[in-house]
C-alpha cells in the first residue's frame, strides 16, 4: 500500500507542473495580444497623420499658385508623432495651351525611434497637379 501512495504524489506533482505551465503560457499569450492591439492602433494613427500631411501638401500647392514647400515637419496633435512632408516638382506639360505642373508629395509619419519596441512608421505618396 505504501507504493501506491507515493505514486499518487508523483501524479499530483505532474498535474501541478502541467497546470502551472499552462497558466504561464496563457499569461504570455495575453501580453502578446495586448501589444499587438496597441501596435495596430498606433499604426492606424500613423497612417492618418501621414494622410493629413498629404492633404496639407496638396492644399499648399493648390492654394499657393503651385508653390511647393521643399520639406516641412508638421506637429500634429497626436502625442509623440512627427510628420515630415516633402514636395518635389516633377515637371510641366502643355495641354492645348494650358500649362499643368505635376508635383510628388511624400508624407512620413512616425512614432518613437527606430529600434524601439513600440516604433511605428507610415509613408504615403501622392501625385498632385497645379496650374
């Protein structure tokens, strides 16, 4: 009978180890899901900030008679985001007496520093024409 009691003790320890490993796995999985959700939210914010930079550059070209700012850093109201907008004149062409100039606008928005765990960056480009 003593041998059977020792066997029950080994089984109980085995079950405790398995349950603790399962608990540790679930805690790690929850942390990973939380970090993924946070990065997805920051990525969406970076996209919207970059899109705002494209719209700002388009506004400058259309409303300033084709005046294209070479490079500008915007400070949106989003905390710790920086958005850099660059504009390049691609060229002009004549279409039935109307001269149209094309510009390439590039907007890059980033959060944090490259190499950080929570670093996010989004870049958008658009071609705009002004007269």
